[in-house]
């Protein structure tokens, strides 16, 4: 029998607080046919590059690493960058996307937890997205879709472990709220990015 999730659990609080934005984002991305062809998928990858660049500072934050000792190894920024190279995204666009991502400053560790939740959670949806990428574009975890690869322990196990750490933290209401606001901020950042760079036909401006 499946155990019911603890409604007070931090991970449940984050999931419930971001569910609406996630649903909207998910629909918006799929409406834009991200896997229709190489050009569409390039836009999707650039969105991932901005997200992972913005979140990268959290993976190296000392306070976060004290709470989650292996988090540094979970960063997927390098894999996203390799995917960008595989798909021949021009270097100047990659640099521009990294500049945009780096504009975010996430110094507060509770905000960092929220960003981590959003970025780590996106590995779950990636299972489904990877199937589309394989079927439509012939890419794989070894080429072009490296950032969608499952963790060696398996996606579900990895996510369960991550949530268990989140749920073991002792946080007050304000700290939980700071994390939720940051998780939402990460989703909003992606939503804006999707509208800016995934709508094919819009004029591209680098730098
Ligand atoms: C078209 C794009 C997307 C689709 C179709 C999608 C789909 C999904 C699905 C099906 C799940 C649940 C998987 C499961 O429970 O086994 C999920 C979870 C999640 N996704 Fe997405 N996703 C998309 C994009 C994103 C993006 C861009 C982000 C981050 C900005 C994101 C963040 C999350 C998070 C945080 C969870 C975990 C929710 C939880 O707490 O259980 N997703 N996604």
C-alpha cells in the first residue's frame, strides 16, 4: 500500500505551492512543440541553459552543501552545455544566455533550497521529455539530451532521497515561505524565458 504524503512535509508544501505554475509552464512548453525539429529544440536547450546557469551558484553554496553533502555533484549545467555544443547553438547565444542566468543572485540559503527543489524536480518530467527527444530527433542521453539522463541510482530513488533531506530540515514558517517564493521565482524565470526564446519566428538578439 502507498503511504500518504505528510501534508506538513516541506516537500509537499513546495509541490502544492508550485503546482499551478508548473502546470501552466508544462502546457506552454508543449504548445511550442519543443521537439518538432532542431531549431525548436535549440530554444528548449537555451531555456535550460539559463535555468541551470542561474541555479548553479546554489550547487556550490557552502551552507547548502553542509545540509546536502552531495549536491554539488548533482549539477547538470555541464551536461546542458554539452547538449548546446551537440546542437551547434552559436557560442555568442550560449554566452548571452549564461549572462542572463548569472544576473540572478541567490545568496540566501532558504531561497537556495527553493531553487534546488525546482531544478531537481525537473529531472522527473525529463523522463517523459527524453522519450519525445529520442523519438522525434534521434538524440539520446549520450548526445544532445545529456541533461535529461537519469541519475545512476535511478530517477525515482534520487528524487526520494532529495525529498527526504528536504523533509528532515527544521525550518520555521518564514524560512519555508522564503524557499517557496524562490521555487516560484525559478518557475517564473523559466516561463519568461520560454516566451522570450522558444517562440520560433521571433527575432534573435544576442548580447
Ligand atoms: C514540458 C515541460 C515539462 C513537463 C511535460 C513536465 C512534466 C512533469 C511531470 C510529469 C512530473 C511528475 C513526474 C512524477 O511524479 O513522476 C514533473 C515533476 C516536476 N517538474 Fe516538471 N515538467 C516540465 C517542465 C518542468 C520545468 C521546466 C521545471 C523547472 C523549472 C519543472 C519542475 C518540476 C518539479 C519541481 C517537479 C516535481 C514535483 C514534485 O514535487 O513532485 N518541470 N514534471
